[in-house]
C-alpha cells in the first residue's frame, strides 16, 4: 500500500499518512509557465496498490486536473491498482439535468476519473448517494456521521439538541443523526427561488424551547444554514448549532457565519481550512483522517469497509 497526494489538502493527507504510519511516494507536481500541470512520480510504483489523495475543492478545475494527471502518471508507471481518494467530490451538485440543454457534470467528472485509469474511488458523503452509480468502478461512499455524532456528544452531551434538516433533501442524514442521538427531528421546508440564494419557508416539527442542531452535507455560501437558524429561533428554538461535512465556504461565507446567530458551525477537514476560517470564532473543524485511513487500510486488506459503520 503506497500513498501519494496532490496539493488540494496537505493537512488531511498528512494526517492520513500519520494514521497509517506510511510516508508519501515522492512526486513533483509542477506548473509550466502557461500553467499546464506536470506530474513526475519520483519512485518506482510498479505493481503497487496506490492511493491518490485529492479533494476536488476550490480551485476545483485545477485540483481535478491534478488528480487526473496523477492517476495517468501512476497508470503509465504500472501501478497494480489505483484508488482515487476524493474526500470532497466537487461538481457533485450538478448531478442531473436542471433544464433543457444543461450538463450532468458529476457524471462527466466520474467518466474522466475512470478514463484516466482509476480502479476504484473512495469518498465521503456524496451530495447524492446515486452518484456512486455514475462510476463503473467500485466506489465506497463513507459517512462522516459517526465522527459528527461523537463531537455532538462530547460538546453538547449535557443538553442533547433536537436534530434539524435544513432542507427536505437532507432528511435521511438528519434522521440518521437523530436516531443515533435518540432525539427528535424537525425539517426546514426551504424553497430556493434563484441559484445561490435560499429562502426558508416553514418548520415541520415543534422546536419551541429546544436547542437545535442543523446537519447538512455542504456549507457553501452559508445561506442555507444561516437562514435556517433564523427561522428556528423565530419559531422558539433556544439556540442553534450547525454541522456540515464539507466546508466549501466560498465568497463571503465565513463572514456570514461569523455575523449569524449560529452558536457554532463545525465542518470536517475534507476541504482544507482557509486562514479566514481558522480565525473565525464560531467555526471549528474536526478530522475524518482516521475514518478515511481505516477505510484505506481495509481496502488494501480486502476487508469490509461497511462494517466501519456497524
Ligand atoms: C443543497 O442541496 C446542499 O445540501 C446544501 O444545503 C447547499 O449546497 C448549501 O449551500 P449554501 O451554503 O450556499 O446555502
């Protein structure tokens, strides 16, 4: 089992290497002066079980291209098996035609990764589980839920909050968390009028006098979580916490969260934290490195990955 990483998320890659007690294969990922990417694997990897760690987060196109070129380099260097470890799978929200003459970019990206030479994919909390089916190679979709559950019981164990899904699409995830915590579930019925904007409509469930925790897969602009928090407080919730697996946090998201009435937002490290995010008093990061590392070890040992969640 050998590890190699691109430039998208060095802290997470190092933490996985630390968990597995494995060094990284030496590789140079450089730019030509016109910004084309060049990869050189500087050690023999012939016959190896290679794990390439790279999130396709911002800048998504550069990080995706880096991943594809690394996979190509490993394939041409005769690696035995190549697993693309993609903690955050970008383009996942473009998973269906939203109108006539629009693309399904998530499928295109899945095709590109497969065509580059990946033999399998390991990822966490795909925006939609069906994206697994976009790949014709084995794809393991892990869940950050156990890590989030542990953090909630550590930090909020004395007064376990009611779980709230910030939209109808996230109900399965929220219900799974509520079941683990043994608390009630509420749903924010959100209607998005324009792309990039969100609007809270109704709260399904009684949140009066309750501490609430919102759970989502992605926090991008922060609009969904901040608006949901406002709606919950307006409906009588005492305080609102939020968890999201992937902290995309683009544009003015960090400032928005900072100025919101969210007690805290916790994200995992599938996407590398920015300095602004690290400096924000109500945003915290938890690591999924041991979860990913353990899944990688099991893939290498041909052992069960699903039993990680039993
Ligand atoms: C939507 O379906 C996703 O699950 C997230 O709720 C959404 O991507 C969050 O985006 P934003 O933070 O920009 O509201």
